[in-house]
């Protein structure tokens, strides 16, 4: 029995362009939610029971708080579709959003220029 489904992320060419980090992170989070829901549906159709929410890690504090704290309100109306889509998934316990600090963020290997020591540290974490 599969007890946890954990999504660690992926990179692909986006169909939209965002000018802010907040908007880009919310757009990526919405895409991840849709991918997770699709994967969960396919697994259920194969007869694989899935218990619990999938873990999604986010390195943007504002996106994390807006998604996981029920009392938060969205101040940027142009991000409302992604905001409500992600909040709906959290409320339905499909996903659980957690803050991933930059010290342990494996995605930095692919998105940032790093020192050799930092790169080595993150590459070691990939082995486990």
C-alpha cells in the first residue's frame, strides 16, 4: 500500500511569462498541483490506494504563507486563479505545502550559479 506520494519538482518550458517571483512561483505551484492530481487519479485507476496528502516544497515565503495559512488574503488579483486552485488542493488535503529553505533546496543546482562547495553539498544530497 502506498502511504505517501511525494512530489519533488521538475523543470519544463512554461507557456506563460511572469514578471514577479511571486507570480512565477504561484504559477509553478498550480502546475505542480495539476500534475499531482493527474498522477493520483492514474494511480487510483490502476488500483493503487493513496493515503494522505502529497508534500510540495516551496522556497518562496509569501507563496507558502498564502497557500497554507487559511487566514491569508491575496492582495494581487491577477494571481487569483493560481491562488484559489492551490488553496482548494490544500483544503481538500491533496497537497501539503512546506517551506524549503535555500540551504537544502536541491532545485538550486539547476537554477543558480553556486560555489563548488555549495554544489558538492547539494550533489551529495541527491545520492540519498
